[in-house]
């Protein structure tokens, strides 16, 4: 199999170069924040390396609400600067990754006894449109109670008083993160997953000048040296900081959110919905033949590497749904999948939990380790800019300056929705012999973007080998993600590259035997590793529909 810049088959070459080179910037963490920093730094002309302990987006960046928020909820706290920045950043991400980020109509119902009324909602959405730079055709609309119930018949007729409709943007958070990391690699950064920082290298002045790293795929330890080391490990930033020096002052407080997935026929909402329930915000988002709902948010202090959805959280969300949609009688057995994640809020000694910061912050230890924590998916590009500005303020060497505003992500070579449609129609015509429907082609385009033809060529190569169409197609996706997307485990493929674990659990169960066998052959797994991978995947399948009694 051909080796690529961002391929599992390239690991040996990447490790060798990481060990031999000396970098301007080394990033620890392959979530959206770390990947964004790597992309910003490499486009400035800097020599960049990034390592991730597990897989790209395996933490918070694959467990969000999968929305590129414009910052509407920050209006309640009069945080106008955040609304303005996130609204404008949303437009940039949309332009650079149109295959992964697309506008959806969001219905915000006015609910009796909640904090919004018709006047405050109208004022809030008007201010939001202005601050966020919303395009004229996407500005909000206010609907009366009668029109609201006509547009969404499932709403509770006794409590919903009207609604506002505005535009949000939905995304595939894990693929967005992976495409950012991949784009950084294509621009010259050395990027590696399943590689953990075990200790820091320091000079005679006790300044951090690199790390010792452990490659879990290759079972080897190596060193990486760099002028500047950035800790962008998300909820794990304090674990990294502890390897440098004891933590003082600000520290991470973890907030947990959950999402439940249902068949669309069981929760057939007419559009995406964002509603208040006793002050908490709940999102209901239809995606194809599924509808997902989330999230609750609570302080979390348990195992960060194995986060479960609890029965009490399921009961709470089902109660919220029943209050908003009384004719929809959803039960725990109707849940087809779920996910739980954590994100870091910034706490400070002497401050109460109510004063936790949801903004991103940069802090630097006296050893020179730069840490960035907090923030949200939408703001990843600005967070990267701030980190690079912080680094450049410390050095006399000046870079080319940031230009990520206009850097199209891998797969994102489109300038309009019509271009995406034209590309999908063209591929459908070129590969009509593969018996793929227009919808199947479009689904691939909305996953792989302008790289989709590479996948279709692989499907063509397997067409004469496999009688069953699903087997042919899934294995072609596997080959594509191994060759071009650094997949190294079953979970990488089923969860973060295809989202089948979240939105098509039955396909995972059907295809797991032959996908496991194919991966084992290509990656030369021994029987022990193959069995371990199978066990882990079966655990994830069970975990998606089984909830803890807490």
C-alpha cells in the first residue's frame, strides 16, 4: 500500500524525522486546539511537530454537540466580544471546510416560565445578527405561537408561546479535527497519533527544550527537541503540567456533557431545535435517519479516559423531551447510541464553582512551557493565533504571519454549496457502474469532500472481489482511511472517521468481523492484538446503549 504524508504506513518515517529534526514548535495534543496550532504554525513557515497520546479528536473534540456555534448563548452574559468573534470565526470555518460545515435552520421556542420572552428574544437575535456578521439571507425570523406550532407540530401547545428561527452550522467535529491535522501535515508539519509525552527535556537553565515520547504502535521511545513546547491537551493539560512542575494558581475543572441518539421516526422534528428547560439549554438535531439530543452539563471528577452516560442523565433528558414534545413517548430502549465527553473549564484557587471560566486562556510556567486551555470548537483558529502571538512575543525571530483565514482544509476545495452538488453529480455519472445512489455519493462527499474520488477508485478496485455491496464499500472506506487518514485501530475507523458507532450501530455490528480481519492483515496484527481490538470495539458497542446506575 502506498505511503502518504498522513498514513499509518508512514509511521516509521515520521518517527525517524521527529527524532532527527529540531523544531520551532512542538505541540502536545491532537484535538482541535492542538491541530489548529500546528496548522497555524506551519503556514507561518515554522518547523512543526505534533503528537497525540491516542487518536486525533479522541477526547473532547469528538464528543461535542457537533455544532459550530455562533455564540448566541453568550448574549445572556453580555459577552459581546465572544459573540462577535465566534460568529465571524464560524463563517471562516464554513468557507474553508464546506463539506464538513453546513448551515441549518435552528428553531428557538419561547417556553412559558423560561428566561426569554418575545421582546428579549427579538432583541437578542437582532443583536446576534449584527455582532456575528450574519448574512442578510440568514438573519433571524420571529414566529407567532400559531405559526410556531404549524411549523413544529410536536411542540407542547400549553407551554410554547412562539419562536425565533436563526441559522446555526452543523459539523462532524472529529473529521473537522482530523482534516485540520491532515492539512497541517500536508503543509509540512510532522504529525503522529498514539504517541505520548512521558517527560520533558530541559536545558541547564531549567527551560523546556523538548520531550521524551512513547510510540505505542511501534513500541519505541524517542526524543523530540523544539524551541517552544505547547501543551494543548484539553482536559488533560494539568496532567502534562504536573510533569513540568507543581500546579499553582489556575487549574482545570471538568464539565461533562452527554448526547443520546434516536431513530428519526421516533423523534421526527421538522427542524433543529434549541430550547430551554428549567434554565438549561437542550439541542435536538436531526441528521439523516437519526435525531440526537444533548446535553446536560455537570462537574466531572472520574476516569477521563472512560466516560459513561449515566441512567440519571438519560432519565433527565427523556424528561426534558417529554415536557417539550408530550406526544412523543421516548423510552430508554429507543436510544440507538450515545456519547459522553468532558471539556475543561478554568478554575482558580479562592474562587467559587460559579466563577469557572469558559473562555480560553494561555499560561506559561517558569520553565517556558506554554499551555492553552478552555475554549470551544468554533474558536480553534483564533486560539491558535493567540498561542503563536504569545510565542512570537518571546522571540526575535519573526514568522510570515498567520494566513489560516483562507487555508482550505483537506477535502474542502469548494467555494459554494452548488460546487459540492456539481461534484457529487459528476462522481455519480463517472462511477455509475458501482451502483451507488445519488444519496450514497453525497454522503461520501459530505464526509471526504474533494477527496471522495480517491475513495470511489478504491471501491472500483474492490468491485470484482466482493459480491456484497456493503462489504465492498465499507472495506474501501477502511483502505482509504488507513492510507490517507492515519487510522490505526477499529475505533479510529468506526468512531472518529466514519461516525458509524454514533449513527449506524447496526452497520458496525454487521461489518466488524470482516473489517477486523482486513485491518489485522494490512497492519500485521498478531492474534493477541486482533483479539484485543475486537474486545475493545465490542465494549464500545455495548457502552453506546448501556447506561450506568448512578
